[in-house]
């Protein structure tokens, strides 16, 4: 097995551990507070890494960096909230819709052409998402699932900005703006809901910040060792990891609609990944 594939699998495993920690601590700590701790810890560690590697902050392109940060922050808020409310496997599947939203947003805002194959696959992905959201059986589950869809939309929007930023800005700087903005945005949103964590919860929150950066490093290295499309496809194993943690710790057993919808989405995304071996797909995966 190639090093890039191994790193991609490892990053998916690490991110799934982060998701499990988020779900565990969200039972007593508001999800917006989890976002704050994840972001502030990551910001501090990344700043030290930037200083060690002598990566300086740019003086131009600030508005786009801030926009990327805001979109990334909204993604994180929506995704963590989704994790706290629905099974891990379901939340993970919905978040993996981001590559298709990248295509849609690129078509709308950047006027990029959409291939015939993509046009055929989009309705199939939509069908898979419908099965997971369950709008035909409208309930609070459907509402929480919509937050999962929103997280994928925000992730897609952020990935489009990354495509432009990566031409002039270091990856560390782009991720720093993402984490720093998420920390700032979460403060007013969670001010009235702040819960002082006990030692165990503080340990979980610290682990979330550290583990997320470890996953980011593994994923970045995966893209330097392997084709972007191969890495993108390999990362879908993360859904299996999330389902495993959900079953082991919360007895979450995916129903037939989740399995069917997830199979449809994963199959369509894999088909698209093999077709689109470009930087766009790479960026859409680096948002986590």
C-alpha cells in the first residue's frame, strides 16, 4: 500500500476520533463552546509552528483570507452541532457532500463548466441526501440533518476561496485564519451558554484541538505523496470509522435509509473523484 493512501486512511481515522470526542463532550458542553476550544487551541499551536518554520503573515489578500475564515468557522459550527444531535455516520456522510457543492458553487459564481457526467451524478447525490435527511418523515432529525447539509455548503465555499489563496499564501496562514476566525466568531455566539468544563471535559477539549491538527498534518502529507483523486476516494473510509465509534460508544446502528443513502452518495462521489483529478478536489478535502 502506498504511503499516500496510508496517510489518507490515518487522517480519516484521526478525524473520526476527533468527531467521537466532539460528540462525547457535547453531551455536557454546548457545541459552540467545543468549536471555541478546538479553534483557540489549534490557533495557538499553529502559531508556534509558523514561528518555528518562519512563516510570516501576508499584508495583501486579507479580505479573502477573512472570508475563508468566516466560511470555515460556519462550517465548523454547523458540523459540530450536527455531530451533537445525530449519529456520527449520518453527520459524516452529509459533510462528505462538500465536493458536489464545490461544483455547484463554481458553476454559479465562477462560471465554470459542468461536465455531462457531473450533471448525471448530481441528481443521484441529491437522492442519497434525501434518504438521509428524511423530509418525507419531517421531524427534529430532519432539521439537524439540514445543519449537516449547511456544513457541506460552507466547506465548499471555503474550498473555493482556498483555490485562490493557495496561489499566494502559505497553507499554515490559510488554516490559521480559519481557526482564529472560528474562535472569534464562537465567542459572541456562545457567551450566554458557556459552561465551565470539569477536568475530564477540559481533557477532551484539549484532545480535540490537538487531534484535529494531527489529522490536518496527515492529510496534507497524503496529498504530497499521492494523487488527489486517490486520496479523496480513500478518505471515504472515514464514514466507516465514524459508524464504528457511534456503534461502540452510543450503540448507534445505521438504519436501511442511512445505508442506502450513504452508499449512493459514496458511489457517486467516488465516480466523480476518478474523473476530476484536480486541485479543486484537493482543497475541498483540506477543509476538515
